[in-house]
C-alpha cells in the first residue's frame, strides 16, 4: 500500500470527513471536508501508529494536517529514509 493510500485509510477511519477520503484531492482542505480539530488529533495519533513515528511538536499545527499533501510532506520530513 502506498503512503498516499495509507494516509487516506487513516483519514477514512479517524478524520470524520463528510466525504469519502478516497475522493479528496491531494491539496483539498480536509477541514472544509468536515474534519474538526478534535478529529485531527485522532488522525495525528493514527499516523504515528501507522507509520511508527513520533510527530515532533514543531509540526503540531493546523496547517500540517490540512490536506493529504501536507500530511505526505510531514511524513517525508520525519520518516527515516530506507537504506
């Protein structure tokens, strides 16, 4: 499963979106799609579990979880590069 697919699976399970997570554009605002700040915390915790990472405090901003692309950028920044 690709990173994008994994992100969308997390969103489908935890973001409480008003639309199907699979249909959300990469740059579409997730908050406009129904995600609340409370749901974004659930998404953050699920991302940490799914990708086995700890999201640094410096990334704990609304903008970090605003879109599939911003979440993908976060993961590229904090996930170790496979050798």
